[in-house]
C-alpha cells in the first residue's frame, strides 16, 4: 500500500472478531514457515489473560500488523529458555500479573503494508506499556532470517557483529537494534522449524529506565529532587553555639522550602579560629578541629528535626595525629557517613600540614545516589567518573576560594563534571572577609547548580546561580528521570560511548 492511499491508521486492542483476518495475515507474513499461525483458542487465551498486551494496527479498516505479549516472572526462566517454555507450551499459563518483564510473543506486519514503519508504532506501544506497568524490561527471542545464507562462514556472534556494523542486512535484527533493543544472548533451538535462522535466535532486551523496584517500605522513590545551597557569609562568632545558631537558621530556611538536601561550604566554621589567632596557623586549625565532632553531631540532629539531608561542607579533623579535611553526610533518617578531601592544595599542605584522605565512595540516600568532592577534588575528573560508575546522580562540591581565579577553576571543572558524567553538580562556597583569621582573609563565591547540556536541560548547562559574593540561599529542583533519558537517548552519550576497549578506570 502507498502512503497516499491511507485514509486512517488505528492502533487498537485485539478482538476475537479479528481472528480470521489475523490468521490470513500470519500465513502471508510467514509464507516460508507453513502452518505458522495461532489458533483461535490461543488468541482467546491471550486476550482473556492480558488484553492490554494484544494490539493490532488497522489501515483503512484492514488489519496491517499485530503485537502479542505476556508478562512473566523472568527469574522463573533462564536465558536459555525456548519459545515453548516461555509460553507454557502455548497455553500462556506463564503469564503473571505480578511479573517483572514484558515478553514479546509475536510482532509482524502484513507484507502488503510493509515499508510504512508500522512496526515502530507497535514497539513504541510496548515501551509505553512497559513503563506504565512499571516492568523492568521488554524481552523476546528475535529471529535471524538471513543467517542461513552466512551460516557456513560465520558464527551467530560474528553474524550479529556484522549486522551491527551494517556490513550485512538482516531486516529483523536491523529493525530491532534501530528501536533501541540490544542483543543479550544467542539461543540454540529456540523456535522449532525456523530454518532461515538455522534454529538460532537472539535474546533481545529493552531496559525500562523508569523502572522502580517495588518497596515494602512506606516510602516512594523521588525523581524530582530539591537542592538547597547555602552561600555562607564569613563573619565573627563569639562561640560555637552562635555559629550553630546561624547554621540552624539556614537549615530551617531551606527545609521550609521542602528541600531534600542542604549543602554547606568548605571550612564554613573557620570563623571560630579567630579566638586562637595568637597561635601559629597550624596550631589554630588544630584547635578548630576539636569542634568537628560536636558540629557533626548537631548537624545530624538538625537533619532529623528538619527532615532534610545535610552535607556539612568540610571541617578539619585530627585522626591518629594527622590533620584531614572531612565532612559528613547527615541523612534525615539519623544515619551519618564521612567523606574526605582527597587532594589538598599546596597551600593547605604547606601552611597547615594537612593530609589528603583515602576514601572515595558514592552514598545511598532516599533521593538516589550522590557523591561529594571537596573543592580541589572537583578538578580531578577521575574521581567523579569513578562515582558515576557507582551510580551517582548528584555531585555536591563544597568549596572555599579566595580569588576569582580559584573560583573559576572550581566552577569550570564542576560544569565539566556534569557534562561528562551525565549528572547534576551543586557547588556552594563562602563569601566575605575574616580579618582576624590567618590564611582565611578573603573569600569569593557564586554557588551554582549545573546540568548536562542536552535538549532536556538549560542550553548553557546552568540550572540556577546565586548572586556573586552575597550571603543567600539558592533553591533548585533537578529531575533524575531526565538523566535516565539522557543516558539512553541523548544527542551524545558520554558514559555509554566511552572506548572501554582502549582504556579503563578503576580504584586501587
């Protein structure tokens, strides 16, 4: 049929009244496989068990294509199953309303209607159904109808590789790959009588990036996450209680906007060193380190009472006589985890005698996986890439910079991390002056939230930005589901397109 002959196209649920037309269409579609058509009792069983899974395309009232499917508990089968096994000997008793995978039983387009891209409509419907039912994936055994012509020279794997490189045309496999399905396994003896495929089939999969594993807990997994960044003013405080009072004020403010995270800057507690300004600089910061555990504990209490996850920025801490720059993730469920600055600046090492830490990990939260890199660490791309490999969606960068030069290094590197790791990056710094604290005289900051650069995100990759050098909070929403779409369908796919055949990155 030609396009100009089409008056209307309908995608409809399959009805038993369509059976005779369906049978005729199958006979013509599988002319090289005599007797390959479903009996009426089979179609009735499918419609009774899972009506949503059975659809047809009709053009000008004529049946043009069909897609049949069931839902299965995929763990009940192994990857070497046969078509007969997955269909329960064609009874479809394997259909399970509580299953986790949409299994494709049949897709075909009647020969007289081919070339109109109708198959894509059927596959798109399946994808939408998979997402609607919150299933992990779509799976089916794909035929290789041209393989018989190459079987003596090529193994199934070699054949698939050549099809992928467009060196061989296979109408079925080419079509499935172009619709975002990927080969998972070659199966022998999958479908009886498929001589064109030499009795081989390819287990094809499409992963639902929106799948949420059902939870027995009374909680929902959030996809829209609200970030609260605190651009902290360095000012004198008479004691620890006054500093914590100011910190609580900001936590109260961002939680009032129902933020999921509060991010503090690096060394936000530095004003407490003023009382020890008569000491040497190394001694003064070691005195400051004595407050760290008390601050971390108080922040944990704030995270519970204000129902917000807090990234405490960073603070000096003494461990076994050595000085480190550390911070804490205080979750709103009361748990805490520690992170460390891994790369100390030359100034931190020379003036304070500070050591670089050794711990790098992504943290689980009730809003997905996050990472924290303190200031200078954001300028080393390997660190964030390792966190991305662990599933990080949001990278938090607490920083402290005195000059615009230093700030520009952090800012530009942080934005690069968002692009190359397909994640959101939030940076928060301090502003103002501390005339009575050695080595902490001036601060420059502009807190920001960065995104990847693709169609679903701001064109300049900036979600939100604070006013430079002004005490304030910055509130921004980020959508985690957009990262899943980017990973699968982005104009470029930085994570998926890495040449891992040429290089690899791993922790020691």
